């Protein structure tokens, strides 16, 4: 790995090879990566598990899923509608998180690199 | 009104055709206007990256809500009840994979195709060739299913009974779609998808409100009537009429569910849509809009499907040409007569047109950008060459899909859509995720997971009951179905993840540390990502 300082070309141009590794090693970038991964990885595991639970119940627990809660509304229908609700909620939560916790940090790093010389 | 009883056609084919021709005329004007701003490769493949997130989100829903999900899911709910609804949930939840893991990072690292991202830090030629192979395979399976479906739709809506007549209509639809792609590029194609999505969702809203009004907004009484008219009683309110009648069938359904939820974020024609916006934030907004519209639409299909069961009746639907696909059009006829049927029919045609145009531009971009420009010419070609090759490829793929659609007309090829999703989930998604998140991932790993996932899927399908051994198989008279599941995802997805891991670990090549640093920084911050072109 080269530690030579590469001359920066003016604002707007992407940095050259050695700089990418410098940015990647910076504390700011490590924090951005941590914030992204600590949200998306657990959330992915959670919604896949919730979805697979629904699929498995619809396959192997049909008696329970067919139970009528009120009128002709069954447990299965409510469970299915809850999948819509959870999808909308996770979408909303991620957008909020990205706007507040990811975008400002990413913009900060980008401005430092692309326009830092000005 | 007596036409219903004859079982050949409903409504007035002339009205259906006229409304469709109005749609064609409007979209052609839009496409020709869009063509005036299509000059560079970025214009042709990515619409100059000038669409906003909401616009792209509407276009994504237009691209995603294919005839299979519009007519197919409404029909499945009308005839089999709850299982149709179950199917639509996988299609929706899948968007979270795209939102959380793929859309923004892909937008920041690629330019035009899936191959851009997969080959970013790998040896260019082999990985691009592999990415193009899998893109072409997925697009072709998907394309064939759409075109073959067009035949049945024609029979129902235009009252064209003969195979020759249907062949002419399929050829007409194919030629029109090639024209859209050639003239309008990605900008024109996107506008066609936006117009179609607006029409489709408005139509579904009108019909849902109508049904809700008839049942006094009482979902319970709608379900009660649907159950009473089904002849199957409360069984239509629970899972199990369509999927999983026996132990193997249950595992087969789980396999299908897995492919649906993991396949969407690996569909090349969906991935390519994320390049049409100016930055990652707009890519995120696109997915949010897509999730809202697709979610809304699947909720509406619940009302449409059970509404069709209650008002038209499963027996009438099953007896109509196009069988379960006829549920939504028949419900439209029942509610609003000839005119509403004509509108819904036109939307159904527009759906095929828009989805097929999206597939053709994706396949042609992948061939021209990945195979021609980077594998054959190794990046050394004149500026206009790439787009010229993409246009020629679009014509070739269009011609192939017309021939394929005519040959496959009436064949039982419903498994092709499931196959497209299984290949996308097995060959593409593991490779995309490894590329974006796993530092050690290397060229061998990428090749193993793409080719391994693709081969496993296709081989398992060939030896499955979808192709032979059952009365419903493609070749019912032959018998070589040694693999019991019609959906290969449960096996092929883990196999592909495993192969990607093994290929990386066993090859002992070290991936480029510098390239990984560049890719990760670009992906997360958007530094140096492709900007929108200004005209």
C-alpha cells in the first residue's frame, strides 16, 4: 500500500487510488459504515424472519390461520395485512434513520473530499 | 350482455381495441418527444439520470406490476382465495431487500448495468460476461412468459380465436414495443411505464371503490359472499387451495416464497431503473414510492379478487378464455359494462407493452455495455458505437421474443416467471450482496456464484415436475422429473451463497484492496457517482 500523498485534483474530481484507502480508514467513514450496517443487517434478519414465520404458519398451521376473529375476518387475513403494515413501518423507519443519521455524515465526508480545497 | 354466456368474449372488441389505440397514440407522442433528448449512452440507457425519485417510483411500479401480478393475482384470489393474497405478500416484502441493501449502494457504484457493480473490483471481462449471461437469461425467461400471456389476453379481449390471428397480434405488440425502445430509449420507456402505472392503479381504485360501495364497505360481508359463491365455502378464506396440498407441495411453496422475497432485488430490469435518478437519495425515494404504490395495489387486488368471486363467480371465470386471468376483466364488465371493460383491457395490453419494453432495453443494454463494449472491444470503441449496438440488439431481442411468444402461445409456461425469480435470487442477489459487503470476495467467487446459481436453477427446473411427468407439465408425455420441487429456490439460493464463499476461499486470490476501498467509499458516500446530464 502506498502512503505517498497524491496531489489532489481540484474540487469535484474523485480522489486517486491511495486516497480511497485513506478515506476508508478514517474514523468518520468507519462511523458511517457502522451506522449503516447496524441498522440494515438486524432489520433484514428481522423482516425475513417475520415473513418466513408467516409463510410457515400459512403452510403448517392452517387450522389456527383459519380461525375467525370476527365476522369472516380470519387470523390469516390479519396476519397477512400485518405484513403490509410492517413493510410500510420499516420503510418509514429506514427513511427517517437515513435522513437523520446517514445522509449528514455521508455529505460531510463527500464535501471534505470533493470540495475540501476551496 | 348475452356474450358472457357464449363463453367466447365479453364486451365489445371494437371498444377494447379503440381505447387501447388511444393509449398507443398518446404514448407514441410522448416517446417521440423523449427521443429528441436522447443522444448519448447515458440518455439511452439511463434517461440522462434526470427522473425524480417519485417519477421513478411510479415507473418502477409500472415495470413491476406485470400482467402476471395484475391479472394473475386477482384471478388466483377469485378462484383459490387466500393463496393468491399469500403470493402477493412475497412480491411486496421483497422490496425491503432492495430498499435496505441494494438500491442506494448500486446507484452510487454503477453506471448502466448490473455488470458495472459486480465487475467493479473484479477482473472485468469474465465477470461482465457472467453478469450479462445471467441478465439475458432472467430477461428472456421473463419476456417469454409475458409474450405468451399476450396470446390468451388477445383471445379474451379482442375475440381473436385462431392461432394465426393471435400470432399477428403478438407480432404487432412486439413491433410496437421495439419501436418504443428504439425511438425513446430509457426516457421513452420510463414515460410509457409511468402512464401505464397511473392508468392501472386508477382503474384498480375505481373498481375497488365500486365493490366497496356494493358491499357497503364491509369486508366481512364481501368475504362471506365470496365464500358462499365459491362452492368451496370457508376454504377460500384460508391457505391451502392452490399451494401445498401434500408434504412435497408444502416444501415447494416455501421454496417459491423464498425465491419471491429474494428475487426482486436481483431482477436486472428493476436494478437498471435505479440509474435513471440523479443520486442515491433519489434512488431511496424511488423505492419508497414503489413500496407505497405496489403495497396499495396488492391491497386493492384483494378486493378485486374476492369481488370477482362474489359478483362474477369462480365457475364463470374458470370457463372464460384465459381462465383465471379473466377475473379482473370480467369484474370490470360486471361493474361498469363495456366501457370499463374496454379501459381495463387497454390497461392489460399496456402492461404487457411496458413490461416487455423494460425487459428489452435491459437485455440490450447488458449486451451492448457489458459484452460488446467491455468484453469484445475492451473499452476501445467509438462513442456512438455502444448505443448503435444496443439498438441493433433491441431489434434482435424483440424479434426473438415475438417468435418465442408465438411458439409458446397457449403452452403452460407459468413456471417461467417463477424461474426468472429463482435465477435472480440465486445467481444475482448473492453476488450483489457479496460484492457490496464482503471485503474478501473475489473474481472466482463471483463467477462461481453467478454460473453456479444459474446452472443449478436451470438444471433443477429441467428435471422438475414443471417440465415433465405430470399432466400439467410442459412435456406431459415424457417422464424425467427426478427433482420433486417445481421451484428450485430452496436448493439453488443456498447453493449459490455457498459457491460464492467457496470460490473466494479456495482460489486464494487476493482481491484488490485499493479497489475495495474505492468501491466501499463510493457506495456509502456517493463520491464521484455519475451525475445527471444537463441538456
